[in-house]
C-alpha cells in the first residue's frame, strides 16, 4: 500500500512538481549554455606541466626544483626538463617540448620575438657574466695578475660553455665589440661541470658562466683560493651598447663577510632572465607560476633589493596578461579563502555565468504564466466534458440515465484532482458547476 501523505504536504509537492516542470525548458537552456561555456573557457588546467631548466647544479635547475615544490602544494606536477641552458630552452619552447622555460635576455637570434608565439611571465632575476680566471694564468698577460678587460684574455685558454647555454653567442658579441681576434684565444665549449673540473685542474685559464648567484658552481668558485672574478671596468659602456645587458655591482663582503669576500666592489654586466611560456599553456597554470615567482624571487639578493623582482621591465617578449595580474595584484581574492581549484573555476566562469543570467532573466518571465496554465488546466480541461453533457441534455430524446452516469464518472475524476491551495477555488467552482448541471438534469 502507498504510504499516507498529509494533505498539506501533498498540495505542496504538487506545487513544487508543477513549478519544476514549468521551469524545465529554462533550466535545460541554462544547463546547455553552462556546458558550452565550460567547454569554451576550459577553466580546469592540466595537472602536469613541463618546465625547461638547465644543466646540473645550475641556478636554473635549483629554481626549477623550487617551482616544482611550490606548484605541488596546489596539486600540479611540474616535470623538470634538463637542458644545456637558455638557448636550448628557447628551442624546446618553440618545438613544443616544454611548456615553460628560463631564458636569458639576448638569447633570441630572430629579428622579432612576436613571431615565435611565446609570452613572458616577467623578469625573475639578473644573471651576471661570471668570468673566473686563475691568478697564476693572469700573470702571463699582466703584472698585477688582475684582469679588467676582455682584451687581456688573448693568449689564454677560455671556456665559453656549450652553444645551448647562450653564453658563446653573448661572448661573440662582446668580443666583436672589443675588436678581439678570437683566433688569438684558445676557446673551448665544454659543459659546465667538466669545464669547471678542467679549470681547477689548470687545463683552462679562464671560464665564463652566465648564471644567478644561487648556482652551486658560482658559489664554489667565488670561495676557491687562487681563483679571481674579473672586474668589468666598462660595465656601463657595455649596457649602453647592448640593451639586454645591465650593469651590476657585487658588493664587497657579500659572499663571505668574515673573510671579506670579495675584498672590493666588483663591477659586472648581467642579463635579465625571464620565465617564458608558449601561448597554448593554460592561463591558470601561468597564474600559479607567476604567484610562485613573487614568492621565490621577491627577497633581497646580491644584486637587488627586496621586491625588485619579478617585474615587467626589460622584457623582449609580450607579457602574459595572467602574469601581469599576478605580479601587480598579487593573489586573487578568492584564492585567499578557497582552494585553488574551486577559486579558479569560479573566477574563470563568473563572466560566463553573468552572461547566462542576463539571457535567462527575460526568459524566466514565462515560468509563472506557464505554471499557472498547468495548474488551471488540471481543472479547466474537464469543463469541455461538462459542456458536452449539458449540450446533450438539450437534445430531444436525451438518455437521462446515461447522462447521469457520465456526470457521476466526471465527478469521481474531479474528486481525484489535487491542486495547490491557492487554486482550490477553481476546483470547487468546477464541482459546483457539476452539481448545477445535475440539478438541471434531474429537474
């Protein structure tokens, strides 16, 4: 047996049921538009992304690990792709083998950067040109055993790094600017680690890196006895000749205060490293990387004050809108209170939701009339049968018993009709009209 439902609850359920049916077309339209907006906006980012870093023990590798840890907190797996360096990262981005990568300023060999389909998430840090040399080798070319100009490298054995690092291309530009005959320098292009081993083993006289001070190789060589760092006395002139170079100063004692390393301020030239991405990379991932950049690169460093990085300056590529928002505005409001995935979904769908609501508001006006029509039709559809009975009563030779049976059948059907209480007057009016016809039939 069916469970007994209180009358008041039954009336309420009928009202809700009819309301849902009446609003069904509008709800289906809203659902369809919402699905289309979701597919178009694609608000949910992939959970895996590839970041091109650099050689082992390089600053790029170290920063890659930090980004990997930062994004893991939001459920994003960052796959680190080792490379030879900046130029190699640029190639990996262009070939679609990496989604993001660290690239030094001046690494692009093309005439225009806009053709490459790459965007920048901002400048992250400066990478000084570290030209280390051995003091005993410097005595071969100068009595002071101190190098201050690239022209003094002639006659020495110099490693400029692999082609993928971008350093050989940079050094070629600097050599050309100084009218140096490269044939008078024994140039090699060993990778960073074997080059350092050869340098410490006195097989090389000098070695060049372009790296952030976080590089383990740089940290080690700065504190190695007998190894000196070249002072670029013409650093300002280099920055005027090459827009991608910036003059920086390594302050006295910044490496080791107790040992007073370096013993004097050293002038260096530096490139600015940016985090580049392909245009196809999901915007939500760019937002996360830009937020991580604010955390990782904003502290004070050897060459910058706190808050100087990341920034939107010295960019050779178009700045991503997501990066610009994150660098200038910080963490989005919703992410301060909700998880990244929920906040990202709401943030990227709210505009679409607003448009859908604007479309549906006028359409929603048809719901009340449709609801009213459906409720009243439960009652009014029986007036046609009642009117037919009344019409047959007026015909000659009408069968009174048969018409009375039809009225009884109609009355039983009407008794089973359930309508909301606000429409009960129309149901009772129908019953009254049935009784009125019955009295005419009996009279």
